[in-house]
């Protein structure tokens, strides 16, 4: 070889090197390469932590691969910010320990941008033993760990994932922006306490679509600071339905606004669509809410606003100071389990502003007519109204 061609090939090698450095393509981080065992017994937490730490440092796209197998995990905090986007590709069956760990989360992602959680695997919270303990202590301890927490996570997706038997809630979003949750399946028994499906608080630009949620508590709840949330094509039940609130439990709560629930079904649920506030002097705001094209099949309270929310017998008794306005119920149809199919109990201090259009709810299988009940409601009713509207 001549010196010239030597120099040329050196140049070429340098070029290729700097090019690959610049692209930093996809890199896979298989938890098994970090010591995880999917044998249902070995605790793989440290292996998961090591793979997260390496993946988070990768400047390109990192894919954490969890293959098939049962992986036992204690509580895990996956913290960013990371150098690039990260996919948590879970094809495995992740299992929590049965004992309650006394923390608010089982698996948490915090300060992450461009996270993808996918892979059609499972998160099994193994909650059944802690549920019975919480029953004994009720209502003092209702803060069991959430299976999957996203806190301060932006531009991310949860896609095609299964959640079963969380100890507390299954999924919680807090401080998030632009998160899409799609094709997820959540399942816990109807008598399991506080096993909410998805809680959304202090978060905006959130979408939940094409999902199925069966739990012992709320299907989805929108809590203070939830803003610009769209829930579509989702099936709830059994469980307590989709709830806004409860609001008014503390002072200075952020508003819940810009919530659209569309093309959703409720089967064998306690509620269909609900807004609930405590009867306290804490100010608050619920606005720009729309429930549209909702099909209820045997819900106890298909449409309910409850401004005297009282889950136990010891509640503040006054008038709620939470203002509920610009709430639309449009095209709500199906079967109510009780005869009060539309129940709007608002605050004397702050009457709510509601619009209903095309409501068609019957009572059981031919049990008779349904009725609506209003207290301090302002607004308009139009189109078909069965039961007859009570909005004046
Ligand atoms: C998420 O977005 C917020 C607001 O745009 C920003 O302040 C925060 O740093 C972002 N978080 C991450 C982890 O990128
Ligand atoms: C929202 O996040 C997705 C990634 O999940 C991204 O593709 C999209 O550009 C983001 N949208 C906005 C408005 O930032
Ligand atoms: C929710 O739907 C509304 C109305 O279609 C739309 O303007 C808004 O951008 C959507 N937001 C999200 C987060 O999908
Ligand atoms: C809701 O139920 C109706 C009637 O059973 C069905 O046609 C529709 O596809 C269901 N929608 C969803 C999102 O499951
Ligand atoms: C209606 O739902 C309740 C649970 O809320 C269930 O116990 C009951 O069996 C259901 N009734 C019918 C007719 O499916």
C-alpha cells in the first residue's frame, strides 16, 4: 500500500467514526444482559436499575428490552433527564412483591422526556393481600403504592400494556405534559378498594384512547390541575366510572378544565360520568367539560354531579365553593340501574351551569320511567330528553 491510500483509508475511517458518533442510532439494553432473571423468584430490581442507568446515558435512542418471563421487582425509580428518547419495551410479566412497601409508587418514571412504554407485557401489582389490610384500617390508610407513576414526564406514550391488581391506583400522571395512553387493559376485582384505573393530576395535553378498564374504584379520575385531557373509545366497568374530582378537599386547588370524554362505554358501574366536590369553603373551578356519545349499560348513576361528596359518614356539611360551569352532556344513552338517571346536586353558593342534549336513559329492563333530579342547576336542555329534564 502507498502512503497516499493509507492516508485516504485513515480519513475514511475517521469520517465513518464521526458520522456514527453524530447519529448515535438505536441501542438495545436487554435487562437479562444486566443480570435479570425471568424465573418468577429472583429479584431483578438491580438489573433493571443498571440497564436504566446505561440507557439514560445513551445519546441516541435507547431501548430497554424486557423479554418474556416473570420478573420480580421491588419499588423502582427511573429518573431522568436522559440524553435521548427511551423506550421501555416490556414483553415480560413484571411482578411486585406482595408486601406493601410503604411508598407511593411501585414503578416510577420521573423527569423524563420522550419515554415510550410498550411491548404488550404486564405490570402485576399483586395487591390482593394489602387490600384486606387496608379494609381493616379504612379510611386512615388509603395510600397504597401506584403501580406505574409518571411524574414530570413529557412527550411520552404508554401503548399496548396490561395492568392487573395494583395495590393502590394502577397508573398516575402528575406534572406531565403531552402523554398519550392507548390500547391499555387494566383489571382488578370489583371489590378491591381504591384500585383506580388512571389518575390524572396537574397535567395537560393528555389522551387516553382505545382502552379497557375494570377496577374496584374510579375508571379514570381527573384531579386538580388536569387540563386539556381527551378520553375516547374507552370501556369502563366494573368500577365507579369516570370522575372529575373530588374537588374542594384542600385550599388553593388548581382548576380542572378542558376535559372531553367521547365514545366511551360504562358497563355494570356505580357511576357513568361524575363530577364530585366536597361541601367545604375551599374555592375551586371545574370548567369546559364535555361528555359526548356515552353508552351506559347498567350504571347506578349514569349522569351525576355531587357537590356534597361524602364517601364516609364524617364529612363537612355546608355549601361547596367549587364553581362548576360549561359542562355538556350530549348523546348519553343506555340503561340505568336506578330510576334517578340524571342527578345534578349543585351548590347553593355556586350553582352549576350545565347543558344537556339528547339524553335517552331507561330504567333497568322495563322497570318503569327514569327521572332527573336538580338542585341549584342553571343551564339548557335540548333535543330528546328521557328522563324529562329538570334544568330550569
Ligand atoms: C417538561 O416540560 C416542562 C414545561 O414545558 C419543562 O419545564 C420541563 O423541563 C420538561 N421536563 C423534561 C423532563 O423534559
Ligand atoms: C407530543 O409527543 C409526541 C411523542 O409522544 C411527539 O411526537 C409530538 O410532537 C409531541 N407534541 C407536541 C405538541 O409537542
Ligand atoms: C382534545 O380534543 C380537542 C377537541 O377536539 C382538541 O382541540 C385538543 O387539541 C385535544 N387535546 C388533546 C391533548 O388531544
Ligand atoms: C359501546 O357499546 C356499543 C353498544 O354495545 C358498541 O356498539 C360500541 O362499539 C361500544 N364502544 C366502545 C368504545 O366499546
Ligand atoms: C348491574 O351491575 C351491578 C354492579 O354494579 C351488578 O351487581 C348487577 O349484576 C348488574 N345487573 C345486571 C342486570 O347485569
